[in-house]
C-alpha cells in the first residue's frame, strides 16, 4: 500500500501538525542585552581508584530566560540547562543521576563511545525519585559533546524545557596545541536554542510545525538577548544547535572570517577559513573568531540558502527564511593579544571503506526510516564489534531531516557522489540530510558488545524522533546472539 504524505500523517495517532510555526518576532528579545551566562563546570570527586564521579539531579525550577519574567523550567543541578561535564581521555567516569521530575526520563551522552546499557537511550528509563548509576572509561579524542534526555516519545518536551548540557573531553594532543582554552574567558560553550513564550512568560509548547516546536525568540546559554565581552584577540566558540527542529545558518553581521577547528567528534587536521556555517539539531562546531578592541559585532542566524527539494511555502514554514541575532560579541577597551592559530591541528586518518564488512541503505521519509517506525522490541540489525561499515543515507522526503548514530563518530565520504566540503570532512556523529540528497558514511564500531541493550540511529529533529523516525541495532561479539527483551510498549510512542 502506498501512502501520500498527508495520508500518512492522517493515519498517525499523534497531535495535529500545524502548517506553519507562527513566528512573531524572529529578531531576539525586546530588552537590552545581558551578559552571557557561562555554564559552570560540574563538581567532580576523583577517588583513590582514579574514578571521576559526578552527581546530577534533574528537577523543575524557574529561570529568568526573558528579562523580568520567571519561566517554569526543568534543569540539571539548577533551574535551566546543566553544568559542563569535563573529563580526560583514558579516565573512568561514574555518575549518580537522580530523577527529581514528575515523570520518567533518561540521560543520553550524545557523541560518546559508551557501553549500550550506559548510553541513556530509551531503554535506560529513570523513574521519578530513582537514581541511575552509569560508568564507563572514555576512549575517544578531545571533543565537544553534549548530554540530554532520550525518553521514547518525550524527548522534544524534555529538551525544550531545559534539560541539556555540554560534555567536554580533553586529551594530551589537544592540550599541546596553542588554541584558546581558558574556559569562560576565551573558550566559550554556546548552546543555541529557539523558544516561544506565552504572554506571562511560560514556555509555549503548543502548535508544532512539521519539524517540531519552532520559537520566535533565541535563547543563548539560557537567556534571551545575550552579549559576551571578549578580553582576548581570539575567542573559541563551541557551538551547539540545541534546538528541537530549527536549522541555523550562522555568520557574523560584518561577514568576518572565522576558523573552523573542530566538528562533532573532535579537532580537524587544520583550521578551515569560513564566513558561514550551518548546524542542524544536535550538531556541534568549534570556531575561533578574531576580536579587536571595542568591537561590537553580532553573530546571526541567516536564511538557509540550500533548500533542496523543499518548495518555497514549506521552507518558510520550516523557518528557513528567518533571521535571528544569536550573540553580541563585544571587544574590551583593550584586548590581550594571543598567538596565531597553528597551521596543523590533529592528524586525521581515513577509515578505509574497502575494509567494510557490511553496507547498509537508509531512506528517510515522513516519520519513518526504510518505511518503518520505531519499535522498542524490534532489533533492526546487528553489527560485529570492531567492524567497519558503510552506510548510505538518502533523504527522499520534501522535509528536512538529519541522521545521528549512537556510539560512533563517522566520516562522510560522499554527498551526491562528490567529496564533502571541508566543513563536513571531519569526525561527525550527526549530519544534516538535504532533501533529495544522499550521504555516504563510513564508521568503525567499538568493542562495546551487548546482546540485550541496543544503540539508536535516528533523525535528531526531536519531533521526528518522538514520532518514530528511529531504529536500533546491537553490537555483538563472537558467539553472541540477540537476547529477547520485553519493553513496556513496543510502538512509536
């Protein structure tokens, strides 16, 4: 049986989808700028065993996102967002994650190579009042990762209310480079989110578009209308698209050039000069920006230029025409001069696609992957530990999608048969899939085997994920076979 797009949507038992997002003022907050909050570094205790231990509590709160208004929110160790977690390659980390929310949730370590039962996906539900205690050893290079909930069918709501934070990995190779690295001074984490508010300042969770909750106000590190005062001649911005469904095409108002130094999975082989960079939900980028004394320049989200197979009306409804001010960058009266960026960063070795033991094809359309919606009790395929695979991902829809894979960092070898641009040639765990295009990814899986608990692959536009645009796979060692597991519900939410 063949469904039309609208026939398919009508068949789903989901909330009605509005034709547009009803943007009111896509130009930021009305009040004057406020100083950018810097997420605090999470406290951690390192025991005699060398394990770095963190405690995180998810709970309701109230936050002054809009000046003078206190919005009911959810946060981690605070009213909105969470602290920045930081650990080193080779360290073992352990967590006590306490759920102080009125409903079950999870906590997923996005971009982390982690055992499946510690991944924090929909199979690791934490009931209200309960504590989850994952632990693993970090075995990947320095990178900007993040963490957020992943409850099946409820991820968008939990992230929209404020549950997210950075997870930074350090290592000796990155430490040896002359890069901005003074956290909160010249090394700045920047989570960009769009939110919509009611007249009394509450989060408006009504009327999602086909790609989810689109807001008319930009919230940067938890506040609307933010500025950062730079005291050095170069600053490093660790950019995270923490929105539910919005794609950001970012650049500075004066078109100044910046250097891209890292993508999802870590630093690039060398800096890449750019004036624009695009991030879909879940993607990260590290850029180094030059700043002069007394500078005042805006980091902006500009209209998305490459729309693929999306007509003009849908592109407008998806927010592709919107413009936002993200952050005002102000140079101090006198900025400290810093060294030029090194010409070379971290060596990069291509994963040999010829070594692949499996090739797989994925078609993205509506809320389905390969014409199937997520079933918590269905394993879609199994992968051999330490194996290399080549995946081809096709967006055959006229909607924007992206594609995220748990437990791996992949390399993009081709986009529509051509080599990827330099900005997409590094390590990635999430990639925007332009409507009408196909992407070839090569990835090598870890030795984290588990016959029971799966990893996810899915669209990271959170409404799409919640409505079933997700699948799951097991990583198995020699002699292992899938073990049955019964979940409370098997459908898509």
